[in-house]
């Protein structure tokens, strides 16, 4: 078992969601290319996990809207 990463994540272009176990403080971030793919992933993971929609990112920054 290694040391956890210390530097922040570099966001690529796409749509992001964060998936956590219910009641957990941290989770993993998952990227999808399109909004439709992201919404399908939300439905799939939402059955057993806590899902937080982070939204769209371009050039490492969050897109407003």
C-alpha cells in the first residue's frame, strides 16, 4: 500500500462526477466525454454510491453555466 497522491488533479476537457461510498468524506473523480455519457454514469453509480456532479471542464477550468 502506497502513499496517497499529494498534488491536485489536472482536469482534462470533459464532464466530471465524483463517486463516494455513502457516508464517506472522499471519493474518486470520473471523466466522461459527453453530457449524455455523464448522466448515464450518474444513473448507474447512483444505485449504490453517492454521486456528486462536478460539471464541465475545459483547459483545466470549470465552465460556468
